[in-house]
C-alpha cells in the first residue's frame, strides 16, 4: 500500500522533527496525531515530505542528527578556567580518522572579539563513530583558545583531510556546569516572598496601571516585612494599538520592555519640559487620568496613548538638550548613545517596528503594506531615515525602562531582599509581533500552538499543570 507506507514515513519524519505522535487530553482520552496535522506542521517548518525520494532523504538525514555534518548546529562548552574544546565529526572511509588534519578556524565572541588560528590535529583515540552514507563520521576534539568567558561564540571552520576539504559552522555556548545556587539556599535557609500583578497596582501617583515608582515603594515595604523577593508579571513590550492583546503572556516582544510601567514624573527631562508639564496639568489630562485610575479594569490602550503623548514631548526635550544617539552633546546624551550601541541591531529594528506600528496604526506586521513586512526591505530603511524621531522614541523608552527597573532592584537590595525582583517571562511569541517580524527565518509562521492547549498529562499523572512562563531573578 504505497499511500499507507508514505503516511507511516511522514509520521516518522514528524517524530524526528519533534512532533508528538500522541497525547492524553484532560479527560484521559488518547489522541493520535493525524496525517494532516503532521503534513501541515512539516510544511510550516519548511521540511520536505511531498516527494517520496525527498521524504526518504530527509528521514535519513534527520536520523543522523549532528553526525551528518562536520559540526553540530549548537554545542555547549566549558568556560574559563576549564580548557574548552569543540567537537568535530570528521568523515572517513574507515572507522579510524586520518593521521593528521589541517584546521583553519575563526571564533567570534558576542562582544565582537575575534580569534583566528590554524592547527594540525593528530587525533588520539578512543573514538566515537557512526556509519554515514559512503563511510563514517568520527568524533575528535578541537582545542579552543584559552580562558573563554561565559557567553556565545560563532565558530567557523575549514578542515583539510587527505583528498577532502570540508567547512562547518556552529554556535558555541560557554556555560557553567551547574546553575547558580544562592548561598542562603545552599545552606538550607527558608526564604519567602510574594507575587503581585504590577499592572493591577493602584496608587495616588500612577496613571491607571502600576509603575516603577510603585514597584520601588513595594520593594521597600517588602524589605521591612522581611521578604526575600517580590515576584511580578512579565514586563514585556505591549502593542498598545487597537486590537492588541493586553496579556503579558502574548507580548509584542519578549526581548524589550513595556513603557506602560514607566513613571514619567521622575524622568530627568521632565524638569526642563514645559510642554509635558503643561499637558499633565491641563484639566483634560487630569480628567482622563482620574477616569483611568478609577476604572475597574486596566484601560491599556488609553493609558498607552496618554503615556506615549507625554513621552514624545520628553524625548523632544532630550534631543534639544543632549542630542540624538548619532550626535550626543552632553554626558547624558553619551549615556543614551552607549545604550543604543550596546543593544545593537536588535534595538534598531525594535525602534523601526514600533515606529511602523504607530505609523500604520496596526500592531500586527502581517497587516502592514507588503513592502514593510521584511525588516531588511528598502522601504523599511527609507522609513527609518525619514522618521528618525519616531525610531529614536522607542529606543528612548527602552532606556528609561532599564533605568527605572534598575532603581527598583537597587531599592530591594538596600532594604535587604535577598533575591530582589523575581520577574516572570512569557513562553512563545505573538505571531504578529516584533520577534516574528525581525527573525522570520526562525519561526514556523504557518503554525500556532497553545501553552499547551491541553494539560499534556498521561493518565498516571492527571494533575500536570500547563507551563505559562519562566522566572528571571534579578
């Protein structure tokens, strides 16, 4: 039965690509993944399955995993002071490697530092090997530069064996062998803290949503009570526009932060921004603020519009006094320029994304004109050149958030909180948000999953909870 045989192969390929073959629902019923689901998910991931020959080749390639190439896509290595080494899987017609191998290597750190070297390897056994088409792959160690610090590295290689040349690229992660354990927990102390949704906090000063001034006060209060930490909801960036999902677990970006939590009154530019002070003192503004503070639910979009209006005035004052990131004129201007440079291309793209979302009044990039759906498109670069103030505004907001969040953490440390701020982090991404726009090649844009949609528990463990986030401890 050719059709049935192909369906079985598609199911095998699905498993090799991480698609589960079955799951138990909340009521203890077993469900098997349908052929249509496997086909749809494989297509979304760009994995070929339609052609029988390509299907067989893909199964064979994925069964080999890292053994099919010179290097694995990602490898964890030991950082300093340990001796670091990467794994090469050399091809050979026999289970033994060549006597010598010439290696040219370049290692690029996330700081931009580069290491280049050439080395003649004389592999020493014992060797781990696998049978591959036409021969064998043998695992050998490649010594790396000494004293590599914690972080990410890109390793590019060219390997010259007798009669054969091969290139490879891998991402190296220099990580500690174990997770950090605070001294007080390691010695058995029992510590406590509490969790609160920051957006739900009301105070005499906030604008209808809790802010970093509120959080700083809560840190002091928690320290006086003897708490070890304060936990809060994710602070990820919010789309802010009509139709945007206000859930902190479906943000516009998990990399960048939500300007709704800014306390604008304490921004240094406020003292010199007559326009912002006049705006905030106006009867219309005060009436709107009072309405937002007294609302039973957080009016996210209204708060966003109010804060964005005042923030824009503060940024205009900043630029007049301190210059823009490309031409800083004061110490504060230079501080902002260093922040923008340190965040690199990611912040530049986020600034473009925010400016485009405001321009088109659509937070979902899939609804923008087609010319702007690719971050590398000429139209996006032209827009950024024509709207530097709008792009810079998004970057300025991120700078202020980082400073005010840091103030809250320092207040926690000053008042004795052992773990300071315990911040939840969302899993997954918003399909129309910043990450999927900026890194479209990393996502299966034609598919969506829950978190998870079912509890995912087998009958022997019916109470397994759905995972919604992971913590970040400051």
